[in-house]
């Protein structure tokens, strides 16, 4: 059970690193990466997860381009050593912690490949802790840090290869760990928790990056609103925090969303934010393109996070956005590549949405009814 990390004094519990500190089957660790072309030409996203108590390691990489989305999926038996960040042709390299990473999908049978290097634009920020309960059951108990950066490299879909530079593609990434529903869920009583909505928007501006996220109960009540602004400085620090002074609060306090007719997909958004000075500002978001998170395993019936596929299995799927039903529950977790405005400044980033249930604040009265 010993691995290379057991040589270091990093243990939190009296067990080898290969053994989780909890027996909860939903224990997990995951990377998520987003790469956005500044002009909206394409969106690339990737996920890499380890589920030690399920014995599974998996990864997905997807490219949204020219009105369609193309996705690679891979799953394998989790290696004993957590530093072995590979799933078949997928390789994640930590070149310099919090500064430089490399994501590679070597040429494989699916026809989707990439070789991309991440470069940090600001230091990594540890977000507020998230705890979500359903009665006496823990649904979420997780830590997460997020970071803004840029990407350079290339991706290939079938015989078409696209190259890009750090000047062309901005990025957001996060790394989270803890307890979160993964794999095939076990038997038990149905959930009694209300159908929450989740909205999140990380945005790049020339001189700073800002992020705001919040859960929302039916009727519109915000809970765990969380927002920050981070100055872009040189040299780039490895980490930033409120305590060290590089970060300011910028919490969401209001919203005005419009939706595409017949759907819950956002057509425009205005988010009211307030900082430590108490002066409200409004972030305006204009969606340019859509990226469906099903492509990375979220709510996926076959390639969901932590599902067992044996020692190694690869897969591919493609869809045209014009052919996706707006009532398909597996296409409700969405990222929109957006142009952003804050006063006279223009930026680029993502608006994430998950909205299920009777959220009357948006005019919805059922589980998946759409806008007029």
C-alpha cells in the first residue's frame, strides 16, 4: 500500500496515502479545465477525476466548435499511486505547481487528441468551503481552489488540427476534493432536498479577474454567495487570498436573466455585485457559444464520474447543438462562452448554469419547463 508520497510528511490521518481518510464511497478528487477562444471560435474543456474508494480514474476532453461538440471519454482502474495522472492516452503533467500544467491526449482510436500547456495569470484562490446536507446525509463536503490563466497548444478532431497561442485563449481551472455524488448511487430514501439552481461566472479583464457564484433556492433566495476580484500582477504569485491582500470580496446580490424561448438556456445575464466599499456594480454577460457539460461526464448516463468501465475503456460522442432538445435533462448543465462588460471595460469568460425545478424567480413552474 505504500507509494512515493508516503516518503513525505503530508499525511492527515494515520494511513498510507493510497487509502482514503474516509470510507465514504463518494470521496473524490477532480481537476476541471476550461479554455476559451477570446473571439468565441471554440471552447475546450476537460475533467480528470480520481475516486479512490471506487477504484476508478477517469477523464473527458471535449471541443465545441462550428456549432457542434466532440467529446473523448476514458476510464480505467485507478492506480495505487495518486501521482500517476494517466487514463490510457490522457496524461496530466504538473510542470510547476500553481503555475504551469500540461494536458495531453495522445492520438487514439477516437480521433480526438490535444497537447495544451497552461500558464497561470493570477495565483490560485481557495474558495469558501461548501457543505450541503439532505437531512442527516452529506451531499457535498468539499474544498476547491480556482485559478485564471491562458493556454497554448493544439487540438485535433479527426483529421483537422487547430493550433492556438496564449494570446488567443484564456482559461479557468479548478481543483476540488472531498465528498460529492459520484458513480452509481446506492439504495436509500429519495432525496428531500429542494431543487437548487447554481450560477457561476469567472471573467478575465485586462487588469483583473473576477468570479462570482451562488446557489439559489426556488423562489430566488441566494445561499452561499461567493465572489472575488483578483488583480493581475507581475510576477504572478503561486497563491492569493483575502488575508494577504491580493484579493477583494465581490459578492453577488442580484440578477436579471433572459432565456432562449422554449428552454432554460440563458440568452443574456446581468449580475449585481458588491465589494467591501459597499458600492454595487453590474456585470453584463453576452453568450457567444454554448458548451454542454454532459461532455465531461456531468449527468452522463454512461460516462458519469466514477462509473466502472473495467481496466481501460475509451469512447467518443458528438452532437450538433441545433439537434439537442432543450428538455433533455442531461443538457441542462451548461457553460456559455461570454463577452463580459463591467462599466466601460470588456472581458471574456464563462457563465455556468444548472437550473432544475420550479424556480419562479425565472418564471419556471415545473421541473424542466422552458421560457415563453
